[in-house]
């Protein structure tokens, strides 16, 4: 890839992490099913509630993070800000999912993996670096008075 393939790099990053997250879910589900002695339903419920709280806190952190004002003073600033927002949101989603996967394995309750998948997949849908989602981000940038095109900024910026 050349230095001008930043949009392709972000898309590749996103899809690699998405595949890894789903692969981890499959592995955690299999590992949790093969647990010899599953704890009581109360322990499993406590783990599920803990996983839900962690997931909810990552959703809240994501919501707070995306409300930050955009840096729109240059094309490079727009590209870096978009890239940072994407990476942080993906990391938050994967972190919540990994907590759920670990909880499922430790508690021997494969159904907890499904909670992790919800906290992984649902937050990723609005940040897929697709043309549709990027046009929504561009509309937000335009509403804030940004004079730079997001896709062009990502393609033209060497520092992303």
C-alpha cells in the first residue's frame, strides 16, 4: 500500500478486527461449552450482570467520546480525528466483548457469549467505514462548517 491508501487501511483494520472478534466469540462459546463443572445459576447470573455493566459502561464511554467536537482546521486534522474516533470505538467494542467472552469461559455459561456479541456488533454498525456511514459523518462535518471532504482527506493525508 502506498502512503495514500489510508482509507483502505482503516477499512482493512475494521474488518480484520471484526473477524477477530467473531472468531473469539466462537472460541469462547466452544470453550464455555466444554467446561466440566459449570457454576450455579446464581454465579452465572452474577457474571452476566457484571458483563452487562461493563458493556453498558463502554457504550456510555463511546457516546461521550463521539460527542467531542471535531477538529476541522485542516484536511489532516479531519482525517486524524476520524481515524482516532474509528479506532477508539472499535477498541471499546472489542474490550466489552472480550470481558464477556472471558466471563463465559470462566463461568462455563456459553450464553454469556451472546451478550458479548451484542456489545461488539451493535456499536460497530454505525462506524463501519462504508460509503453510507462516511456520508453521514460528512453531513455532520458539513453542518459544523467543515470545508474538507472526509474521504479525500483520508486518501490525501500521509500522517494517518
